C-alpha cells in the first residue's frame, strides 16, 4: 500500500521541551508539594501569625475563652459558624491537623507571650505582615 502526501515527521520525545515545566520545576513548588511535615509547618505558621495579631489587639485582662474563640475565628476566617447552622462539617474542621495547629498556637501564645515579641522583632514578619 502506497501512501501519498507529506509524511509526518516524528520527533524524538526526549528533545521536545515542555513550556509549562517552570510551574513544577522551581523551589516554591518543591516546598508546597512536598508531602509530610511541610504542610503542617505552614498550617502552624499561619495560625501562629494570626495569634500574634489577635493577642496584640485584645486587652490582657480579657478571658481565656474569648481569646481562644477570637483566635479560632481569625484562623478560620469566621466561616465556621454557617456550616454548623446548616448542619454541615466546616472545612477547617474536616482536617484534624488544623484544629490541633490552632490549639498549639493558642497554647504557645497563652503560656509563652515572649514569643510574640520575638516574632515582632523579626524582619521577615514585618515585611510580610
């Protein structure tokens, strides 16, 4: 059987460059896609920085429960009440690690307030906040 017309040129698949490879082949993607402790460190850092803002804004004589609820609302964006009223599981509470990060952050802020001063002196936190 004879084929007429132009035959397709098949290139070597090793030589074809992927123009979207930069999205995965960089340090930020390696950090964010790494399974394991990195996700938990990011969660804890997020809750700890929100704790710095909450504990700085609240008066020192306010109750522990008020501080904890304020931290919980700050970390979850306040979107925890509506799903409960709609008889659903809130997304932040669907993952067990997030409430643990909030409680650990609260415990550090409550029992070791000196850590807030150390974070406030950090140049990296001043730039990002």
